[in-house]
C-alpha cells in the first residue's frame, strides 16, 4: 500500500490521544470501582475499564471517519456531475470536484486529501476507474465501491458518461439522504439511551449519600462483592444491548 494513504479499517491514536482517553478511562474506572466496591484493593479493576474506554473511542472515531467520507462523497458526486454537464471529461471533472470539496471542507478533509492524490495520479495516466476502485476497497464505503463499478462499466461500454454517472449518483445520494434522515431521527433515541444508562448510577449515588448506613452493608464483605459484581455485569450487558439497539445500519 502506498505510503500516506489512509487505512480506513483501522484508526491510529496519536500519543496525545492515547494519554487523553486512557486518563478519561482511568477516571471512569476508578469511579466505577468506588461506586461498586469502595475498596482500594479493587482499584486494579479500573485498568480494563480504561483500556475498553480508549478502544471504544477509537472504534467510534473510525466509524465517524468512514461515515464522514461517505457523506462528503455525495457532495463530490454533485460537483462531478456539474463538471461533466459543462463538458469536462471524467478526469478533468474529478479535478474540478476536488476544488469544490476542498472549498467546502478544507484541505484536512479525508475526501479532499484522497481527491488531491487522485488528481496527481491522473496526471501520470493512471485510469480513473482504477483509482476509485482502490479507494472503495481501502475505505470499505459501499457507495464508493458501487460508483467505481459503474464508472468502470461506463468506461468500457462508452455512451453518455454524464447521464450514466448522474443516474448512479442520484441513487447514491438518495441512499445517503435516507441514512442522514434516520440518523437525525435516532439522535433522540440515543440521547434517551444515554439518560437511561445513568439512572442506575444516580440511584446508587442517592442511596449512598441519603442512606449511608444501609448501603454500607454491601461493602467490605464477600456477599456484597458478589451481589455488586452481578449487578455490574447485568448493567454492562444492558448498556451494550442498548447501544446495539439504537445503532441502525442502512
């Protein structure tokens, strides 16, 4: 794989990001240990929580990057169609669309960087369909993969390239618009899930501060540790299941 190309199936943290998310995860882990066990010997249990937190953040950022690439690709298709309608070839249209994407999202945007690289490779006579096929395979974004297949077929068969790509682009844009509508509708459900996830924590905190003597019977003894461990496992399973329920793939 050419040096400098983004590998979308994995996300690498910088040293600063590792420090930030492991620190946040450690704080979360210590809070969970204090809430459930209230015993210094249980502090090592915070380590896997910190590691899980950092891994979850990395997974979220990887998914957000792929989703952002797909959403911005929709705007690229609209710009490419405009360029083709104006009489540009596909290769020249990619260069023109890159300028539009760069103006919309800046040089640091993933798609803008990919299009900049494509424009340079097109000047070396590398087929445009090959470049999009490689990007589709590397990104794992279905819309880019579909576009690459349509582009390859259109190049082989000839015909009105602008009409062929417009039809393909319309289908892709409609799918992305539907996905964005679902995302907006699901935002409220995700917020509710987050609130519900905090309710058990709030109840335990309330009991600890309002009925200190009653709740203290759950700490410092084996039955209490077992009960709290079972409750924590049930809570984590419910939290994981709730996250899966509100995550819809279109």
